[in-house]
C-alpha cells in the first residue's frame, strides 16, 4: 500500500514537472527570474493620494513625450481606473499636457468646453462620442478631475480624440464656421446630401464619390484663409481632413494609419506637447504593422513608449450579438501570458518587457515568444486569446489579476 501511494505521488510530481518544463506553467526558477523585472502597484484607484509606486514611470518614460496606454477590453473598470490613475500622474508629475483617446476627433475636442471653459455637460459630450465605451462613471470621474486640474494650474490639459469613424461632428463644426461668418451654404449642403445619400456602412465610399467629395472639400478649405483665430483655423482644416479620411476608411489598416496621422497632427500643432494616447492594446502596439502604434513608432522611435494591459479573470462590459451588458471573461488558460503572470501571486504590477528583452535570458524566453494573450476589444464571442509576442508589442505590461465591468452611465 505504501509503495502504491509512493508511486502515485511520484507520478503526480513527474506530471507537473513535465508540464512546467513543456512551458505550460512557469518553473520556480522562471518565476524567480521574472520577478526581477516586476514593479508592484499598490492600487488601481485614481483617488489615492500616495503615488510612490508610480515614481518608476519617470524612469520608464524618460524623455519620451508620447505615451500609449492600451487596454485588453473596452469594458474593464480596473483597467480604465489604472489608466486614468497613470494619466493623472503623467499630467501632475511628468508635465504631460494632452490626453487623447480612441474616439472621433471633432466630438472629443468638445470636451475642452467643459474642462477648460466650464460650459456644456460632460455626460452629453461623452454621449456625443457615439460609443458606450466612454459613457462610463470611470471616464466621467476622470474628465471631472481634468476640469479641477485645469482650474488650479497653469499646465492646462487639452482633451482630444484621433479617430474618424464618423463624419457628422466634423461636418457640423465646418458648417458652424460657415454660419458664423455668413458664408453661402451651397457647398456644405451638397456635401451633406452626397455623404447622406451614399452611406457606406462598413465599406469605403466608391472612388467616384470620393472624388466628388474631395473637390467640394477643396473649395470649402479655401475659406480657411478668412479665419483670423489660429485655433479655429487649424481645427477647421483638420475637420476637413477627418472627412477626407472617413470616406477612405475601408478596414482597420487605413483606420489605424489615419489615427496615427491624427496623433501626429496633435503633436505638431500643440508644441511643446507631451501626449497620452489611450486606445486598445492592438492600436497602441508597436509590433503589428497594421496598428496605429506601429506607425507612431516608425516616426517617433524612442519618443514613443507604450504600456499594454492584461487581466487574468473576471467580467467586463461588452457588446456581443448587438447586446450591451456585462459578460464573463474567459479565465486565462494555462500557457497564456495572463496565466503565467497570475501565478506570481501579485495583484497589480508593471512588467518591464524592455529589460527582459535586453537581458535575453533563457528563463524569460516565454516573454519573447508568441503565446496566447487576451485580445477582446468591445466584445469577443468565442476565443478571447490570440498568440502575441508581448515583448515586441509593448515596452511595459501592466497586470491586474481580476476585472469587473465598467459602470455605464445609462442602460442599453
């Protein structure tokens, strides 16, 4: 009986040892090695007064003046809180002065009416940004913080977007300039009719329509020479650019390229500027040549630093089968990035991927390979994980052990 029991124990030990050696689970040696590159975070709550745990960001970011903050889903409360806590630190302690996010540029820019001029309703502005993603208590709390910050400092924050999925806000703001200056509305009315009558759905406008629209926009852009206020002039011209981009977008390839161009426009037009870029992990990634982050990195190189985000289990707000609500996430499977990080038994931390990559030690080689990593966005019906090389995608990875759904401001 004792021999049989001993054999069972020996078999179990061998099984788990082999599984760890095959890369399904980290060995104790691998865990000890990876902890050298971990910086614990005390909390994800933006309201905390002690930011000692975030001081390492000064070292990580250095002189870079574009920081990409990702997200593994568009609906995790803890991820958004952590992003906003980090953003507050970057603004207060590292002098970042622009916060931009993955939302339509003209509609997002209206948030400056609230945070800088104390006019308009922040809820209405968030609602006007179309998607439910930012219509949350987490984002509302952050923009309220931005307003208070702007009231009490000379380092004023500009709020902006860099997306172009809709033309409505851009065209409205162009038309407002026409109305304010009593310009004839013939060209504007023609644009409205063409864009409305040729609604593209998920496909770009036909080349013939694009040509007609661009000719009209050429005529509209000539009005810029009559606009005296420089801020109004550059926004007028950028709104025309947003419409041009919108009619060309036919896939994530062109959308991400245009988003990168819009981030570059923000950087160039508000100089000196230090820009926070908030978007999905995929968009801020440096590794994928289709992503916005890839294009930003190609131009700005060491001036662009990015942080991916990951969580092990929980739930999140999502849109699946046209239903917006709370959905249970897949618990990270054995062998995934999140499973390995969760095995370290630390609730929140930053993983220094740049240092691991530079060290190039065999004990950390799982970080340098393509292994499962959560890629959910606004909702994934089936498998939430895709094989990803996180060290090529991000400079740093922020891990949170458990996610809960973001808190929507209204019911859907």
